C-alpha cells in the first residue's frame, strides 16, 4: 500500500519566519495530496490540497508544491503567526477513497 | 451546513467489551470514512462506505467493522476490546464520486479508553 513519510517531526520557528514541511509518497498512482492542520483537542481541518495535474497551489500565506517525478510534495507557510502552531499532516490518495497520512509535524511558532 | 458529528464524544470500556460509535456526515455527503488516531501509529484508515457499500478497507483485524445506513449515517463497531484499541476514532465525510477523491471533512472524534 501507499507509504507517506513526513519530515521534520517537530519544527520551531520565530514569528514572521517561514516554515516548510516535506512529504514523500511511494505509490506513483497517487493523485490527490491534502494537508490538514490539527490543533490540540480539535479535529483535523483541511488547509490546502493539490492534485497531480498541478505543480503548485497557493492560498494567502500557504502554498503547496508537488514534484511527481520525485514523488514528493511540500507545505510552505510564510509570515508565520502564533495561531499557526499546530500539528500538520500530509496525506496521499489515489482513486480508492482512502487517505494515507504522514506521521505529522508539530509546528511551534515562537512569539 | 452543519458539520460532521460523532457520538459519543468520550467512552470508557473494559477489555473484552464491545463498542459502537456513530457518525453523521455533512448533509448531501454519501461517503463516510473512519480513521483511528493514536500517538504511536498516527492516523490510520479503517474503512470507507458509500451508499451503504464498503468500498475500501484498511489493515485492521476483523474485530473492527462498520456499516452505513440509507441516510448516510455510519456506525463502526469494535468487538472484544483490547487495551491497544484506546484511540481517537475520527470519521470523515465527502462527496467522493466514483473514481474521484474529494475533500474529506472530519468530525470531532470519539475518544475511546479501554481499561
């Protein structure tokens, strides 16, 4: 099955700096890559997603890039704010209605 | 639109018992997926239902089962509970039309503690 690896497991950044989280996937048939943010005690919430026919997608301070050849995708958060502190999960899916998640990255934004 | 809801929110059971968790999807969503979240294993896929049919299943023992009703509400059941079943059980709903992965929206989860 699909195996998604996520790095780093923890990330501490100064407020205003950028944060980058990287994921690799194993199944070349995967074509949908969402990112979820989970605050402590809350449900995972989608923050951005990308499909395999697109190389990059941006939404305000958040962007995702996808390299299909290398089978990796990355989340970029610019101008980080304290409310960006959370656990971020990447996931991959092909047309089988199943999300395979990375292990998560705990992001801490220092004020 | 109301979001995905799950009941109960918290459960405490003892080993050997069974438990049933419920999930109500967003109105109009016919796909419901279930995930187990633990600190050690992260988020793991259990199964997915669409129009009362299971379309995919993860690598969990047969003690984990589910079903979906005609109104798209779904239940999952865990029989003969083990300590390792303690986890947050999340369901997610989506439109998930045939052959197209749509956004999955998660419920708040049911936290199960097995003693």
